[in-house]
C-alpha cells in the first residue's frame, strides 16, 4: 500500500494560538481516518507547539476522502525519498576495444595494489555495457591477495574498473583493462602545515587560525558521524528514520559520507598531515537520517531532523548533502519555518549535470555547485575524470566546474567538490582515517564551513536576534563574500565564497 505523510504547517505561525491551532489540525484529520489507512509512525512531541509528523499506509480512496475534508493547516502528500547524490564516473567511453575486455560469459579478474602492495577487502566497481549499450554495475571486494573477479555476462563488455580504497589512496578509474591487469592506487598527499588543502586556499581560509567559526552553531543532516578522533566535539542529536527518533547513541555513521561532510566543516587535526575543517571552532550538531548508504530518508525524516537542529538546538546553519525526488510542500514549509527561526540551510545542487535537486532547489535554501582545481587529482584517478572538456566550464585560477555538477539560474554559489579529502569513520583497529570524495556533497559543507567562519567574524551578525533577520543576514553575507571565478551565473551563482 502506498505511503503518505501528514504534517501541520508552521511557517508563518508566530503566536502560540496559531501554533496550537495548526497542531490541532493533525488530530482532527486523524480522528477521521477509517480502515483504509494505517498509522506507521507518529512524531507527536509532548511540546504541543511543536510540529506533528505522521506516516500513513493508505489506499487511494481513503486519501481522496481525507483530502476532501483536510483542514487548511494540515498537509498530506505522498512519501518522497531523498538519497546521497551519487557521483557516477564520466560517461562510458564511446569506443571500447573488444580485444581488451573479457569475452561475454567468461571470468574477468584484476589485482588492486597500493604502492605496489595488495589492497585487501576494498570495494571494486565494474562498469559494463550490455548488447543494447545499456550500462550496468557489478561490485565485489578484493581478497587477501588484492584480487577481485567477476563473470562478464554474455553479450556484455567491460567498460571501466573503479577500485575504491577506504582511506589513504585515491579512487582509481581504469578504462577497459585486460583481464589479469593490475591497478595500482596512488597515495593521497598529506595536508599542508595546519591542515590545509587547495579548497582552503581558494576560499581564503587561514588554517593557522584555530578559532575559525567560534560561537556559530552548525548542523549536519547526513548518514551519521564518527567515530573519528578529529571530531570529538560533534553533538549527535539522534537518528531520524522511518518517522521515528532514536537517541544520540544511534547517530554514528552507517556509511562514511556523513563523517566526511562533517569533517569538512569542523575537523580538528590531531597530527601533521591531517586535513582541517573550515570552521573547527564551530559548535557542531549531527542528525542521522539514513538507515544505510542506500536507504535514504523520507521528507518526514528530514523535517524531524531540521526541527531538531533548528528549533531544539538553535543551529545557525544546516548542511544537507543529499537530494533527488519530487518537491515536498511540507518539507519546504519546514525549511521556511527554520529560516524564520534564524537558520539557513546550505544544500548540494546535485550530481547529474542537470537541474538543481530538491531540497536545494527550494528558494529558501542556498544551493551549491561543485568545482575542481587542475593539477590536484593525479591522472588515472576518478577525480581526474571529472575535469570537463567544454571550454565554457573552465574557470579562472585553474578551476573548473565538475562534469557531474548540477546547475541552474537559482544556484547560490560554487564550492570545492573534486578530490576533497576529509575524515571517514574508524574501521576495525584503524583510526584517524581520511579519504577523498567527489560531489556537490563536498562542495556544500565546504561553503557551509566557510560561511560559519565568515559569520563568526561579523559583529553585526553575531548580535542579530534569532529570527528571519538572522538567516537573511547569513544569506547576504554569503552573497557579499562571493567572488566570481569567470563562469556563467548558472554554473557559479554569486561565485566562490572567500573569507
């Protein structure tokens, strides 16, 4: 049975009477539900001024009946899913030499090494083309000898192999390697003094200033955070999944994406070579909304997480490196409610080189595209493949718009998003791990962290009350600190923010 979400409006409700009346609309609606619907979850806070969010299983007839008598302050809409915005490899090469790939239906094997030594237990992605030309992906892991093997289906050819080391080495991308080949993963360079990378330099971040972002509250909504020794200050506010709220102890990372984005904002290097966050002195809060890397949140989960960060914890900024799916009226209402409370949401634009994804596409959010720097990613790496051939996407300062980056006329700004190195969770006995990732998912927290550093240094902003004037001031400062890098507005918005 299809699932729907029921929630009350809060944006524009500034008095207790308005908020009580809005909340009561949900109770009124639920009282009319009959056997054609079943409540799956009900976020019904004891604070009767807070938002109520309900997930329902319902048939079409019951939904039609509910909508016919729906109070003005109640919203009812199909459940929408958001996901981590994937960064698929560049388009499969047009010409794949058949002699260089395994024959259809035969075994294909490849050895993965790092500095010439076998890399065991790492993920390897095999990109294949079927007889019709349609791409598909098979994945496996290397054994103790660094070997990974698959069977190429009859009628298919192997287009690319992508080894994904968890940390310490670049993700590589090999075009149609011969069976029995070895792919050697290149080591990632360590951070410069103070934890700097190219993404700090181009945004004017002085890594020697440890107090960057001090006093600014930053929330992150993602796959969870940590454990990681360079993120000890992160407050895990809980996990928001399937419409339910789990305690902070359940907020650790179920993938590695959320630790990476959080580290870009606030990582505190513990030794030479560790990369720093943009605003390591900021007060960091993380809300997990993913059950796994491939099982993302509904708009109900995002609403509950935004409310927890904005209403309950008073965050000035919230980073959301996720998206996809249709627009949601109640999700936008929640984001506008946060804006009216003083919170600005920074969002990744998307990784499909097309229109900006939701939630970044809402006008209340600041959507961020992804740029890279020529020369940072070594030849043969996944990141190097995200450099465009189109001259219109080449920018000043040896920068470029990533081939995958979404864009559009409502884009707010650009941020570093190619070959960005940041924290990933402890793995077994290994700690203090760093990994490179590509995506507007990295560009968004880079901008969020830089904005936190800007806000912390602006006395007028710091003194602004926690209402819409505060979020407006944050948006204005983001625009004022934008520097054009020579791209069209649809690609860079107000440019690259610079402290």
